[in-house]
């Protein structure tokens, strides 16, 4: 795909990404608030909420890189090579998960 077409494609994608980020901003705000009180009361993090917030931060980073023309790799919808770009995940093992030993 040419650079001009790629640049023009970013306009509708920016609108889609903006809606996605707006909704996720609201959800993550609630999750962070719940995580705060969970940590305050129990003295430890909830791994699922921490993973969700980490994935959100990673997705936001990839979207901002794409929308600021720092890269041509499209988050969520795949990059120039057609491979899907996914947010990073926590490298910690989660207690009770099938992969933990």
C-alpha cells in the first residue's frame, strides 16, 4: 500500500480507535478505582485487573504510535505484512492458571 493511501487510511481508523479508546478509558478508570480499594483492603493486587490495565496501556501505546506516524503497523487490524498486532501481556504466572506450576 502506498504512503498516501496509508496516510488517508489513518483518518477513519483514528475515529474508530478514538471510540475504542474512549470506551476503554471509562472501563479502565473503574478498574483502577476498584483495584485501588482491593489493594488497600487486601494488601495485594488482583492479577486479572492488573493484566487488563496492562493490556490497555499496551494497546494505547500501539495506537498512539500508529496515529502519530511513528510506525505503519496497524494495531488490532494488522500491520503492512497482514499479521495481527496484539497488546503485550504480563509475563508473570497467574495463580490458579493452567500454565502455573
